[in-house]
C-alpha cells in the first residue's frame, strides 16, 4: 500500500492492493441464543484482536468495523457502540472500540458486503486485501470471505483473532476458506502490516 491519504482522512488510503483490517460484529451485546457458546471463544480472541488493532493503527492501515445493526434500522454507529457498552459484556467491547480514525459500516445480514457500501469504500481506499477478524468464524467471517473472493479481493484470516460458536464447524469453515476461496489462514503474529501488502 502506498502512502497517499484519502481525502480528509489522515492515515487512510493507498494504492491498489493495499490492506485493510476488518473487524466483524465485535461491537456486540451478546444477547442472542448462541451467546453462551460464543463468549468463551470471543474472550480468547480479544487480546489478539486488540494487538492487531494496535499494530494496524501504528502502521496507518485502515481499520474498518463492519457490524450488525441489531435489527434497529434507525441505528447509527454511535448508537450501536453505546448499546454494546451499556450491555452486560462491555468488557469485550471497550478494549476494541473504534477510535477517531476508524471507519464504520453497518450491515444487516451475514456478509460484510451484502447491501453495504463496503466495496465502494475499499475501491476509494485502494484496498485489494482484507484481514478479516471478529465473529463468527463459521458464519459472518466465512460468508464475508466468500464475497471478497468473488470480488477478486485477497483475504487473510488470523485464526486466533476470530471467534466461533461451534468449533468443528469453525475448523471446517477455515478449511473452506483456504481450499475454496484462496484465503491465507495464519496466526495473527504472522501478519506484517508494515509492508501494507498481503500480510
């Protein structure tokens, strides 16, 4: 990724093939039927995700939060964040809350691309490679990786920075991403944001 900045957004931008870190559905109240199964995995992934965020921000790599709107169509990102921070699991949200340079895309379905402006945003940023982290590995991460693949966007999934509900399905999902979508699946420590390429 180059060093040019997008208009009005210091620290963002770059040339074709640049990298962005995408945080999926981590601004969450965990008030759903699968929460008890998801929470242990989310807690395990959290410190790895925090480190990824720090490293991406230190290197000027765009950080994009793509998050469910909780079915509240009047919600904007500030409202979504505050709802999660007011919930019973704010300790999982506060460490990874968006900073002033973060970008935020609201989604309503599993894929980060479905009926969202994300593809346009990535084109504006010159991004051709996504590092996908967050939850849930076998649901939103998997479907997002597929949608990136069919758009010819490279994907890396840090296996220790994604959370799952069903571990066997998560393992299968990661294998599908590798075999069928050409995704790179590595531990987060192997990702090098310094190159701004496919870390």
